C-alpha cells in the first residue's frame, strides 16, 4: 500500500512540475506543447501550397478568354475559394516587423485554428472585392497573433496567395466586443484586410482587430496572361524549418519533471535510512 501511495505521489509531483513549467512558458512565450503540434501541421501545409496553383483544363480554357490580370486574379480567387475546405491551406501571411510568417488555412473552427491563422469562410478572398478576415491564437498553437497589439499604422502585411501577392498597409488597431462581427467583416469603400484575435492575453472577453488597406497586387503564375505559354507556374515558397527549438523546450520540460521526481524519491530514501 505504501509503495502504491509513493508511486502515486511521484506521479502527482511530476504532473504538477510539468503544469508549472508549462504555465510559466505560456506566460512569457507561448504554450509549448500545442506549439509543437501546430508547427508540424505548418510544415505539412507548407508542402501543399505549390499544388494550389494547379488548374483544370476547363479552367485553363476559361483563363485564356480573360485578357487582364485583374480578371484572371479574380477568376483564380473564386476557384480557390470554391474548393477550399476547413483546415486546407490557402496561402501565407507575412508581417516582417512582427516576425509573422505562417500558412493560412480555411476556417476559424477549433481544429482549423490549431493548424495556424484561419480565414473567415464567409468573407471574401484576396483578389475579390470586400474585406478579407483572418483570425489567429495569441497564446497557443504557435500564437501567430500574440503581438498583434504592437502593430503600428503603416506596417505592411503581405498575403502570398497561389495566384498573386497582396500587400496591405495597416491603418487602424482597435478593441471590439466578441459580438462585433459585422463591424469587422463588413464591406467598406475599398478592399481591406482584418486580423482578429482574443484580447487581452489569456482572455476571450474582447477582440483585438487590425485593419489594413490593400495597396498593391502582384499577379503570379496563371494570373499573368503569358503564364500559360511558359509552362507551369512557379511554386509558392514553402519556407519553414524543423521545429528543433520547440522540441527542445518539450524535452527540457520532461527532463525537469523527471529530475524533480528523482529528487523527491532521494529525499524519501534518506528519511527512511535516518
């Protein structure tokens, strides 16, 4: 009986140590276990981006009838929007000053946001008129929007889609209630981007929103009229590295917990000897 109680107490101590370490890292950085999970998904999604440039023969013939880049971009945006399912990669978001570089997935459901920033399904796609809205976590699953509160007016935001590169310029950062969905996603007099996340950190009481105005569009691949005559479109840069840092953090957590358990066991043996 005593042996079982000692084993149980050791397990509880190890679990407690892991929870304390995890909470500490979450406060000063991000939740490490979910970060490893999301990073592996990001690696997988990055490898799928190049395949998004594929078009069917029917779509290719339709593209041949569109002579302007603007119309071709819109056509490809609608095509990608129709086939994108929750959790599928649709492009990449880059904010250099915030060191944000993540694959964006379709959907804002729980499972999709665990993979990375998620596009609101009922908002438009880049290349189509209206507001593009993207949500992201701030403390878990790589915390892609953790530093959204530090965005400044004029900061550039890039959405790298399979058919074009869209550059937005930050105009406003504001705090709204969780019910202000229509305010965030409504159409205004220009094409814009809205980035949203829970606010403040560790709370879902409010939402922080960054609005940015579209200032430049650089068509790529099939969106350029001459692309069809020059073979397949170049792939979207996948980027990303193996998450050795995140794996190392988890290993340190486990080693720390084991060390704590060993120390407790040694002290108990010393008491019995004494």
